[in-house]
């Protein structure tokens, strides 16, 4: 009986930390290993039992020996899996939910290249073939080298102007969506050194925040007004809601275009293209 139980216990201890060969599934363990080996992180966000593109990417690219060798030169590979069939405990689900939110994951698969602390510098959304993975791995390694050089420079004695310029360079090398989450100290210092926002970074972040808020607002309006149902049952009312929303002050062009596209689609369904302004 003991001989039968032992392999199961060992498997239970190993499974939470490792997925496919060489891939770690525990972020804390991956960060520790990256720090010890002076490497960075390549984080794969995947849906291993439902996402066709994820399965293809793993099989056709990420599992290839030459790709694994290229990745392992500079990165510790991490797999964060979001399955639909496989059972996961509550703690694992909570952790995965936190990572998905903090890294701003909106689709699968997504590859995030980050430093040993987990701060991202390059993100790839969607299926990537072997050549693309190799190219992105090289691009991320170069970006991380630049990031490290700028971080080292910030540790030196600099004038306020030099610090400001270096902080601007640093924040322009990373994904804008990650600045508020992973680069708060650098952003806070830049706000003090550049109160008039000569760099334009704060204005860009503000616009990104506004765009995200407006997209959520329109999605909420679409859902609450049941526009997808009205489009069939009362298309005139659906069009009226869209027209009213398009008149809102301060609506960003990207959101306006998204609403207009939905309006065009509805008019085409109703054979009323001639009503387009």
C-alpha cells in the first residue's frame, strides 16, 4: 500500500510547480530561479484544454528543442494555465485571476516577457509561429538589456534633469498598460520631476484610462439596453440608442468608430444602408 501511495504523493508535490518539461507554473518559484540564474521571465498565459491557438503554439513552436534552447538562454519559461475542464483548487484560481488582471490579459495565448521581478517589457497576443517566437525572444532580450542599463543609470548620482530624462526613457521601453501596475515608483518620481508633463507620458496614460473606461461604459450600455435583442425586435430603438450615445461629449474616436461599426452592421442587416450619413 505504501509503495502505491508514494508515487501519488510525489506527483502531487511536483505537479503544482512544473507543467511541460522546463516550464514552471509557480510564479514565486520562477522569480526565485530567475534571480539565482540572473535570467528574466517568459510567461505564457494559456488555456491548455480549450484554446486551439494555445495548443497549436505549444506544439508547433514552444515545445520545439531549438525554441526551448533560445528561450532558456535568457529566460525562465513560466506557464500560467486557465483550463475549462481540468480542476484547480481555489487558491490556484485566485492567484491566476490576480496575474491575469495585473498583466492586463485580454486573450489567449499571450506571451509576456518580463524581468526577474515580473515587470513586463514586451507582450505578444495571439498565436506565434516558431520564427515569430524567436524574433520576439530576441526583441525582449534587447529591451530587457536596455531596461537594466537605464535602471543602473538611475542608481548613479544624477541631476534632476538627467533623472527625468532617464525615467522617460525607461517608461517608454515598457508596455504602457503595465506602467501603473509595475512601475509605480518610477512614475511617481517622474510626476515630481516633470509636473508639466513635457514628456507626454502622463497624458498618454490618462487617455488610455479614459479609453478603457469609455469602452467599458459602452459595453455596459449595450448589455443593459439589450441592444442585441432590440436589433431584431425593434431596430429603430436600437439605432436611436446608438445615435444618442454617439452625441456624448468627449467620446474618443476609437469608441465612436466601434459604435458606428455596430450601427452600420445593423443597417446592413435591415437593408437600410442608404440611411448612412
